[in-house]
């Protein structure tokens, strides 16, 4: 029991120092600011911007869809497949959809040169950007704690 009490005293003097608490607060505030910023500034797609400038935007309508799930218990692991149809200059094309979300009735598709190679405007941040968004607040919080005298 005396070891537990000694450990608690050590925890109170080493972890709960004002500098450490300030460093943790800085990291938490930066995480909150990053989340707000990333929701306000979604990643841009140059391909989508170029297709829009060329006027190569079509609306595709779902003609059929199905679910890989066999039982209702598998809904979270299900992959939804769908086939969409669209028309460009009198020619009919199809787009194949595969995601975990239920496919909408209509989607916007973009193409650059070939209407048969249409794509959706859904873009994700690169892996390097995601690592930066994770590590930056931690590093700034650790630097703040170090500058305030925590070792």
C-alpha cells in the first residue's frame, strides 16, 4: 500500500505540473482547431475543377443496386454495389458504384476526355496530410510543456 501512495505522490508531482497541464491544453485546443478547419476546408480536386471548367458534368441515375450482406447483422460490413446510367452526346454509359454507404438515387459524375471514364468528386486527404494533422498538435503541446520546464 505504501508503494501505491508513493506512486500517487510521484504522479501528482511529475504529471500534474502546471507546465504539463498547459502542454496538454495546447494540444487539445490545436486538435479542436484542426477539426474545425478541416471541416470548413475540405480537400480540393483539380480533376473535378478541370472537368467543371470544361463543362463535363453529368447526372447519373441509379438503375440497380444490391448488398453483399446475407443477414441483417452484417450491415456494418456490407458493401453496396450499384449501376448508374448516364448519357453524353446521345451515347449511353454506365458507372459502377462500390461503397459501404447506401447508393443515392442520383449522383454527379465528372469526366475529362472520355465520358466512359467518369468519376465522382469524392476526394480524401493524403496519408501524409493525415499524419501531419495527427502529430502537429502533439508536437506543439510537447514543445509548450518543455518550454514551461517539464522534463
